[in-house]
C-alpha cells in the first residue's frame, strides 16, 4: 500500500507522490499538527478546506489521554477523530525526552512520569510501535533519543548508538507493515560524520521513509540547512524525507531546496492562536491595535475562508475580547497559507524554476509586516 | 420593510412570517445569542448550517468593545461580523441593570461604570437608539428597566412608569424606521394588572412588535407561564411577541403554547461550552466519564454535523483535554436541536396538533439523561 514516486526535480528540490492506505500525498507537503486527536480549533472539514492532505497525531499525548487502547476500540485514530485522510504519528520520543527531571533514559527505553498526574510509565521501542499500531496511523516513527542542543559530540555519538538499536528493535516489533509505514529517524546533531553514520545504518535496515530529527532544537539556521543539504546526497532518492518540527515559511522553502519532502510544525497553528498570522508579505500581528479600524482582509490576495469573509478589524476585535472564533479564523488563514506555500513550491519544481521561486516569492516570508 | 403575517394557529400557538430587510423569519423562532458580534465558537456558516434565521447582538457589550462608531464605519454589524441574515439587538438595559454597585438609575437614564475598565458612561433611551441605529440591527429594543426578582409591587409599578416614559422617548428618537423595527418591552413583574397597564400603554404608542421582559429572572415557572398566557389575550394578534431570555426546551414549548413567537437564551450555547447538550431525550452531560467508551453519536436520530461525524467518546475526550473543538461540536449540536425544536413546533401548529406535540415530543426535554 506504500509507494513513493519521485515525479520531478528542480536542483535538489523534489516533487513526488506518496501513496498510503488513506490516500495519496502530493509532496512537498506541510502536515498540520493535531497533538491530541484534533488540530486545535479546526474541524476535519476545516482541514479539508485548507487543503490539508495529512495531519499529525502525538503518541505520547494520545497514550496518556484518552489511551491508545480506547482509540483502538474506536476503530483507530482516523475513525475516532473523523479524519479519513492520512495520519502520521510521532514516536513520543521528543516529548518524553523533554520531560526533564521526570524521565530516565536507559538502553532498554525511557522511564517517565506523566506531566498530567505524575504516574509512572515506560516507553520502549517495542511499546511505541504497539501504541502506534493501536492508533493505526499511516506513517509511524521509530523511537529515538533526540539529544538536547547544545550537547557534546560524545553525547550525540553515544545517543546515536542507542537510537540505532531502538530503530532496529522497533522495526522487528512492527508487524502491520502493509497498512502502516515505519520511518527511521536520522540523528547526529550538527555533525556531518554522525549524520552520515546514522543515515547509512538506517538505510541498511531499509525503511520505507527517513525522518530527519534533532534539528530545529536551537541550532543556528545555517547549521540546519547545512545538515539537510548534506543528507540529500546520502539518503536514497526513491524514499520520502521528513524534516521533523520545521518550521517558518522560509525554513520550509530552504529545506525543500535541500531535497526534503515532508514538514510539520506547530508554528502556524500556535502563532495563530496567539494572534500572529503568516502571509505572502510576511508575518502580521492581527491582534495589534493598529488594525482596529482596518476593514481589509488579512491578505487581499488570499482565497481562504477567513480572507474571503472577514476583515482585520473584526478579527482583531475577536482577539481583543477573547472570542474563540478569532483563534479559529487566524488558524484557518495560516494553515491555508502554509499549504498554499508548498503547493506553489510544487508547481515551481514541476516547472523547473524552484530557485527563482524561492528567491522571489520566498524573499519576505519570514519578515514582519509593520 | 417590516411586516408580520400570522399564518396559522393551534390553540393559542401561532405560526407567522416576520419580514425584515435581511430576510424573512419563520416563527416561532429561537435566536442564538451573539453577544460580542459572534455566537461563541460558531462561524456564520456554522450558524446557517444549524438553520439559524436571526441572531442577537448585545448593545452594552458592543458599545464598550469595539464601539458602535467603529461598527458603523465597518458598514454595520451585519457587515462587520459577516452575517447577512437578520440581527436583533437588545437595549443594553438588562446588562446595565445587572451592574449592581456600578450603576445608578435616574429618570433621565442610567449612569454606570464599565465592567472592563471602570470608566463612566450613561445610557439614556435616546443613546441606546443611537447605538442600535449605528449597529444597524433589523430589530431594536427600547431601553427599559428590568426590576430585580423579587421586588415589591410598588417598586415594579414605579419602575414601570419610568420604562414607559423611556419607551416613548426612544420611539421619538428612532428615525430609521424603514430599515430597523423598534419593539416595546412589556414589564410589570408577575402582576397581571401591571402587565396589562404596561402592554396597553405600549400598544397606544403602536410598536411593530412587543417584547416580554422581566421574566426568567428567578420567578417560578408557573408565574412565567401565567403571565405569558395572560398577555396573549391583550397583545395584538398581528404583531410579533418576543419573550426575552427564555429558556429551556420545555419553557419554549410552553410559551409557544401561550402565543409567543420569538425566543433567545444563552442556555444552549453556554451549557454546550460547559459540556452539557440538549437532545430530544433530555439533557446529556457529554463530558461525563460514563461516555468514555461510548462510540455512538450524541443523538443517533440527529442530523447535525456533530452527530453525523463524531461520537460521544471523542467529544468527551475533547472536553477532558480542554480542546476548543469539543465546545464547538457541542454548541453545533445544541443550537441545531433548539432550531429543530421550533421547526417541529411550527409544523405541529400548521397541522393543528400543537398540544399533542408539546405533550408528546416535549415530555422529556427538560429531564436529564442518566
């Protein structure tokens, strides 16, 4: 049921189609984050309208609440949340590693305490596969340790050995390979030799896709771009590459140029809920007082539901009086923009003018509109 | 542009059509409350989908934020919030009266302090007309004093004199009568003689519609029903009657039987946000643990977006983890139910079987599902 077909390139930028049991995904793609079985403020049809093709669910959060066994009883995560297109789940690794003070890493796995009630739990490579099998996501992640940044090279190298062993154990534990594709996660920090070691070891295990983890954790952007560019020549051309947790619109365009196919980030949704939206002209702080009497849409050229029907003054008012609809209208706009961004990138690659597109359309995306 | 056409009766229950500049309203009708230019959690198209025909806006809240002058600049409340069907605005009277300690009533009007920043303001009958003219609502309310409950009969009688004087002054101040209909508000507490005095004085002023205020403020339900039943014989048959702030599904059916045409209440929306929804089988506490593994919809017979696509376990999970979508799905269901309720009542009146409908369909509506 899984197949990745590379359709076109422009420089190192790639266009492909990833076939999954819940439908095809046109790459490059941005995946909205639905941590707790909902992309915050959005209904499934809101997601379809902004042209989401695949969303994320979070293994750690769903394991704690409502529990993966309950979701399995509901018929899986798709059925539980009313979303019948593809879903990718992370491994929970990033979340349990972030529970500093509440967790202990051993070769066997990670002991941790729930951030909700302090109860004790353990994630092993086998356990996170069991959880993701129960969730029934189309794309699963191997359990990995994501080292903090900064970390010594020795720490990163040691951690990498554990992560590779966990990848092997997870792959052995995963039986439902026809319906769920398990990706390996390349680690190695900002060190090219460690990244190469990680990628090649995973490639020997032959995963149907490769994630790039351990970036967007605090390193400088040139380091991030250097690593993705470096990995482009190493990772197999015929498998999808997913850069985890990235990023700004500019980051996405730069990493598409470096051969990445898939992205996820809470940035468009979280910023929207706090009153900042993304547009082709830069970031706009929609809750700012300067828009109090601005009766134009967020972006006059945007075709999203928000921009077709509501003006800045109204959305600013909703934020000012703490009305839910403000967060939702802002989220709709920003997700629509992120998904339009990757669609435009895709078109530019198909027409072999990606670099021109990135330098033109992409030039002002990460600036702030004053 | 205004016309009320009485189409059918069944006992005292009435079916009519109220023509407004923004479209016809089929009565009896329930009007969702959109206090601050949004029905909480709902977009305008969500409202259309649940078959809302008219919504409320709140003069006091909109005067304070974003301000009626700003809404006027935006082209009026319809344009500001993206809702092109009818809007009814209250007079702000109920809100400023509720600011106990922050307000002082004089024959001229009410001095009050903003609940937001403590700033000083004054509402007069003329001022609230000016505000509602700026908002551009289809149906406006006269400024009235809504006496607290309980109050002495002397207090209610004195207050009534002020309210009648304010109704006269407001009517004189209202010039935009072709586009905005100003209703008079019948007061008089639970005293039939005062209610009669109030209604007849207002009828001499000849308003295009009559509101029944000062009920659902703490009195016993039999008193509420007695007063609406009493007013049925007094109020003109050819004008719409609006019972303010009512109520439960059972209250609505009982008051339709007493000849009321229009209702508003925060109950379906507020309760939904707190995790309780209304169904034809009674109230259901959707956030309750007992629904943790209940994979059936809120109401299998309901055709709303929520019931067609989501199950109780999922909605309960959303409430359990404080996700916005839970409040929205519950709101969609309960508003759909309230609007289906008045549609079914309308059909029963047209078929002259209203009493049977009320005693059958209506029997369990105000109970709680255990």
